[in-house]
């Protein structure tokens, strides 16, 4: 997320490689949000608008969830207000 949100271009390739390696480790909605948000922001910066839009839509889907999927901990791992500015950027990319 740091590389994506700060647009540290020299690390885009490395960040995308790491994201692909860690995709299976997205248990909570916030994990899925951050994974797709980072992919969206990086691919947008690389002028791949189709991939940026797809990842933005998936990140926004994760942000809408109000249940973690865990029976006894329904509120753990949800996307919180600290991501509002990123959600706004994703809304623009999702159009």
C-alpha cells in the first residue's frame, strides 16, 4: 500500500510481484480491500485502466462489507474510515 499510495514508481514491479505472492493471504475484508486497492493504484499509474478499474471495483466491494465472515467476530477486519481518501480515488478509477 505504501508503494501504491505514495506512487513510488521504482518499486511498482516489485510491489506487484509481492502482491501476487500474497493474494491467498487475504482473509479479512480489509486485507482484500488493501490488496485490490494497491493493485488498482499501481496499474492506474502504469496506464492500465482496465486492470485499475477491475481492481478498484473489487476493493470497493470489500469496503462495503459489514460482516467479516467469522461467526464469533463479525466486526473484525472490516474496512474503516482511515481508508476514506483511498476509497475516493478508487471510485474515480472504477468509472
